[in-house]
């Protein structure tokens, strides 16, 4: 996909969603204000994460060369690459879609697709949220689910990579 | 060094600006779905078949999006209403790992093949993870 096409797609998508809002405003006007309020609440919540991702991207642009990326997260990164993807996935914060631009940069820089998939899967394991999960579902359940998910992330990463790299 | 810093910051700003309409669209869509679909509708969808329920859980978790805390709250409510732990587990796992709403953003930024493969496998894995987790719980 060309760069201009990529940015146009985004604007078309946003325009489509705005049209959807206009339709909802006509059919069910009572839903409009609560939706916009919900939207504003999310925006306020994600601003700090957005700033963090901006800083991270700038730092990566400044210090991390493509060569280094390929060395640590490329085809030959091995076990260390998987461990790094799992750990960074767990410690990363904020909604999943906020990380797409950074991952797009890393993907272009030669990072393995399997590691990107594993990173995204491990975003489901959130340390601050584990306490809450324990409250709702118990300690044993939380520990087992967390371990099973980390293992699943590796299998999923490998499968995604196989599919993406298979010749059409 | 200063020049390099300016270039690095500009590059990051450009990348984020490019993804801005997609991010805004996804957040607007999530907000609309959260308001339009009442939460108590979901529990009525479950049967008492372990495979079918975990699949329904994974489907619901895939469609819905938002903070994981919300999925725990809804999952907790499901359990109270008698929905099985396997179904609830598939639901909370798919909630974070599969994103139908953010799929356009993922396709645009990470590639169609990657995004579709990742979401489909994450959907299947939500069911597998749920079955394995609950099976281990039963054995222990």
C-alpha cells in the first residue's frame, strides 16, 4: 500500500464513522451525547499513553538503527526476542490501537511478525489489572490463565508468522 | 545531535499524525457501541454447551472493546448469572486479544494479511486458552 493511500484510508474510515454518528443522531438522538461523552472520557484517559508512545517512538528513531532492530528482534533473534516481546507486551500500557503506529515503524524496520503478534497478545496480561482479576476470579485462576496466555502468545506468534510469510 | 533529535521527533510526530484519523475513528466506534448495546443482553445468548459457550464468549469478546476492567465486570456478572467459567474466560481473553472494531486500524498500519491472521488465530486461541485454563483448574 502506498503512503498516500494509507493516510487516505484513515480519513475515509473516520468520515465513515462520522456518517454513522449522523445516522444514529437521526434515528436515536438520545444515544449521541452519551457516546460523545464516552469518547471524550477515553481521549482524556489515553492522552498520557499517547505522549509516552510519542516519546518512545522519538527515542527509537534517535537511538535504534534498523540493523540493531533486526539483530535483537529479527529472524535470528531466537529465544531472547520472544522473551523481550512477552515482557514488553506485559509492561506496555494503554489501548492496543495506540501501539499500532510504533509497531508499524518496527515492522518496517525488520522486526519479526511473530514477535509483534506475541507483543500484542501479551498486552492481555496487565500487572496492575491482575489484582482486580484476582478479586473477580480468584488467585489460582489468575495465575493459571496468565501462564497459559503467555505460552499461547508464542504459539500464536509462530502461526501468524507462518501465515503472513506463506507464499500466496 | 540536536539535528538528529529534531528529525527523530518530527518522524514520530508524522507517524502519529498519519494514524490519528484511524485512532479517532476506532475510539468513536467503541464509544457508540458501548452506549448502543445494553450489557444485560449478552448473558441471554449463552447455552450450556461448553464448546458452544466458549465460542459465543470469544465472539462477544471479539466484537466488544474497551478497558479490560469492563470485561472483568461483565465477566463477573456472567458468572453470577450462571454462565460457565470457560465461556467467561474465552470472553475476557478475546476482549483484549481480538479487535473487530480496531481491525481497520490494524489492517492499515500492520498489513491486511497480518491483521486478519492475528485476529483469527487470537479468536481461536481465546477458546483454547479458556478450555486449557479451566481444565487445569479442574485437575488442581
